[in-house]
C-alpha cells in the first residue's frame, strides 16, 4: 500500500481503546507528559485530553501526518498494531543510526535534552576541527 493510499484510508480512523492505548505508548516513549506532547505536535492539551476521554471519535489525517513527521509514528501501526511502531528514514547515515534511535527512545525527557546538547557540542567541535 502506498503512503498516499494509506492516508486516504485513515481519514476517518475511528478511535477505539487499542488506538488510544498505542497513542499513550507513543507519549510514554517520548518522555513527555500529555501536555508537553500535545504542544510538541501542535495540539492544545485540552484537545489531547478529549482524545483520551473519548469525546473525539476520529483521528484526522493531518494529525496522523504530524505524528508520522514529528514523532516517526507508523500510521499503520497506530491503526492496527501491526508493523513497526516507528518509521525510520530511508537514508541511513551510518550503521549506528538505528541503534542510536532505539537508545534515544528509551531515555527520559531530561536525558534526551542532555543528549541533544551533547550532540550539538559534538557538531560544533566537528565543524571547528574541519575548518582547521
């Protein structure tokens, strides 16, 4: 199934307890609380709360797209629970990229912030070294 077809298929994705449970798993993996996660994907915390309370009955295509682009969520996994939970880029920079992503997902939010700062410092050092 091509991506475009998948999005058309998912336009009226009815929320059930399984999908809500998978969404909760994504939030837990992020290391953020629900309010932080909502803001990170462009929702208001009250909108996310309405999803979890059942007041919102369908996930929009645009929200599915945001979850895919910003969080790497596989829409098919969210809908059915089948396949990989997260989608990796087709462009693998090095053999360790996938392993790094797996470690990153296990870290808490504060550790992820520290790791981002460390990566930024390493990039600065690499740029300085390459300009010499």
